[in-house]
C-alpha cells in the first residue's frame, strides 16, 4: 500500500533534466554575430589611391620639353614681308588716326605688347611724358613688352620688332619720312599700318620696296 505515492516522484525527476539542456543550447547562438564587424573598417584604411600622383609629374616634364618646338615657325614668320594697310589722314590728324587703329587692334584681340607706334614728325605725347623721367625707365617699358610702345622715328633703330607697327606720318621732310617708313617696314612682323597722306605714303612705300 505505501508504494503508490512513490511513482509520481519518478516521473518528475525524469522530466526535470530534459528542460535544462534545451535552455543551455540557445545561449551560444548570438556569439558569432559580432564577428564579421571588425572586417569592415579595414577597407577605408587602404592607402592605394595616392600612388598614381608621381607619374603626373612626369607628364609635366614631357610638356616642358615640348615647349621649345613651336618657336621654330615663329622665327620663320619674322622673315615674311608684312601686310601694309593705309589709313588716309592729314599730318595734323595722323596721331588720332593711329590711336584709333591701336584701339581697333586691341579690341580685335591683339595683345598690347604686340603693337609698336612710330611717329615721323615729333614724339607721341606718351613718349614725351615717359622720356621726361629718363631714358632708362622709358626703354625698360619697351623691354617689358607689356603695353603699346610709342617711339619717334629717330629712336626706331633701338626699338625691337613687333608683330604690328603703326606708323603715324605726323610731319617731317620727305627724306626722314621715307627712312621712317622703311624702318617701320622692317620692324613689322605681320602688319604695317600707315596713317598719313595716301599719295605721299604710297610713293614713299614704293621707293622702299
């Protein structure tokens, strides 16, 4: 008779140990999740892209060596005879006509340092003003080639050639004007503009040819 209450104790002890291992298996599952995260920060730390910068310096050196090439045709163009353009103007208005020609040249895209203005009957007001400070500063502006340069025909021998020469026939005798136009023709690289009496300048340019 006392054996009956002992049977339920056996069933409870058999079910007890089965529950504990189930709870123990679920614990290790979340551990591998944080594993792959440290692999991501290693990508932005690669210093690969800065390496191709040194070859860029090599290309600049190649470009520097190629620069002296185009200088050859420029010297060849200096030997060509310039185109001559005549602008009718009296001696009193030759300077004004020359100034208008210079303005048109600059508006068309010519650099100021490409233009040389020569006068035959006295210096241009700008030249007279600059010469009042001394010839050294006057010719320093000529050598800088940063702006239009004005020179009297008597000083044309010292002036260097420029692509465009504007000759203002604002006076002078026939011999001095003829010599000035001949010098202007040799100083002009591509274009010679003569502002003066058409009949006078045509005959004088004909004798200089």
